[in-house]
C-alpha cells in the first residue's frame, strides 16, 4: 500500500486547502452531537405524515397546528427500465439479441457522476478534536 501524498506536493493546494480543512473539521465537530437528533426528527416527521395520511389528507394538503403549516409532501417514485428484463422480452418477441442489445445501449443515458471531498483523520495521526 502506498502512502497518501502530502498536500504540499500539489502547489495549487498549499495556500487554500489548510484553512478549508480546519473549517470543515470545526463544522463537523459542531454538528456531530446533533446527528442522533436528525434521525429522531426524521422519524417524528414520518409519524406526522402517517397521522395526516390516516386523517385523509392527500399530497400537498395542509393543516395549521400551533401556528405551523403542516403539509403532506412527497414525490412519485422514480421509474427505471430494467435492461436485462427488456432484453429478454425483446428476444422472446423474436428480435435478434445483438440488435436488441444495440438498441438498449444506444437508448441508455447516464447522468453526470457525483463528486465530493471527504476529510477524515489520517491513520495513526494525532489531531485535535
């Protein structure tokens, strides 16, 4: 396993990266104690939604409670085509497998890949919390 290079090996990072890493770590330290509350809050919203649904409210319907507008929000589930099943159905419909495969590949769209930075202590390093 090769060692991770130090940021100073990249001149474009020398000035700007250290302050951003410090800022990110300070912010993460502030929000870490709140992480369990995030799950609890999400569960509470799910309970509220279940109550609203049981009472007969539909998506986008709202009621006022304690001075707050309480609205049922939601979106339709995403629809995707299963390429394997589609291919098999096209072949079963007497379409040549190679032609069906070419059609499916030509019709497939791929979204932009996501990218993000992760800042975690290096293995064996001594860092302040």
